[in-house]
């Protein structure tokens, strides 16, 4: 995958590009990431990238010229209509709090593309002709306002690149994460009763269950007994129950969206009862 990031703070990306999975994906050629400084596409001596908004009001707006000229300099981009109708496996994205909210399904969709361009907004916004005529979509990373799109671009880069086959050492681990199972349902990701504990971490649209490693007793805090001594079936049931409990506590909205089995409902009743013990 090729990723181009358009920004007025190119140095911002030194950290995100140089560690962990992104770094390895770049080194192995799975992802080629280029950072473009929008100030290089200005024409005045102050390298101005922003201006006051028409109609008045607070703050500054990123000008359209540097963004259009930077994108046009990239080469290899398909016409906008082909990117939008999906015949070109490319997407040009503006980061904006007014965008469609990023979730795992959108990340999975983007990870199948050959090329993505991320345009980082700044100040009070970006001249809207960029969204209307140049970019294909606007994406927000959450319902809060950041001071710019750079953090959002880094988040998209991370969540998308790690879904490219081969980017994460154990591909099964990206499938087993919270939120992921429904995206891959039908591809055999669902645990079968015979497949034992290693496959029981698929949590079915719920938050993930808790994980522990050695030591079994750390400063008097013991790992749940069932994980140390339990059999596969007990572990599977405990993991499902704790995933349900965590989801009920932190993200009850997710419970509305998943199809619960009879066993799930039984486990939820246990969780809700005062003697839940987890
Ligand atoms: N720019 C400012 N806030 C943002 C958000 N929540 N997501 C993406 N880009 C942004």
C-alpha cells in the first residue's frame, strides 16, 4: 500500500513512522509512506498556508491552492470519480471532526486499497472546496476536536497498516481483537468448540476479555484460578463471561448490536447478579 500524508507539520510524523509495526511494514515494503509539506506548495515569501474565512468569524482556514497543487504533484492518482465509485482502489481522505467516524470496519475497508492519501486539516478548518472537489471523503477519529488532523492521520495509518496481511507477526491476532470478528465472519474466524482455548479469544463484537501473563502471583494479585488450572471449556466460558462483563460496564451500546446466544444471556444474568464474582 502507498500512503501519502499532506501536512503543514511534516516532522510530526517522525515518531509514528519510525516504530513498531509501521516501521516494519515500511522496511519490508508492505507500506510506502511519504510525507508532503504543504508549505512547499506556497508561492509567497512567508509560505502562507492559511487565511481568514470569508463571511467573518474566528480563526484561520487552510487555503485550497497548496493542497490542490500538492495532490496534483503526486502522480499515479486515478480520477476522483473512479476513486469514489470504487473502480480505482484508492482513496483521498480529509481528516476533519465533521467526517464519518473511523471504526474497525472502515479501517478494514481502507486496508484493501492500493493507495490512500491523508490530508491533515489545521486551524478552524480547510477550505471546503478541498472536500467538495478534491477529496473523496472526510473522516473523523472521534467525537472531539483536535487541533489538527495529524493525530488522526497517524491513527488511521496505524489501524490500517496493521490490517495489511503480513504486517502483524501473527495474523490471527488481528482477527481476534475486539470488534473484529463480525468483519471476518464467514472466513472461518469463529471459534469451534473443538478448537481449544487458543481460538476462544474471538469475542464476537464484544470488548476483549482480560489477558494475564507470568508471574501467576504479582504482589499478592493472583491471576484468575481458572486460567491456571482450568480446562479448555472452563476457560472458554470464563473468557466469554468476562468479555460480556467488560462490555456491559464500558460499552453497553455494543450489546445492542451483537446477536447473543442462549449461553451469552445466561452468562449476562450471572454477571448482573450481585454474586457475579468477576
Ligand atoms: N481534526 C480535528 N479534530 C479531528 C478529529 N476528531 N478527527 C480527525 N481530524 C480532526
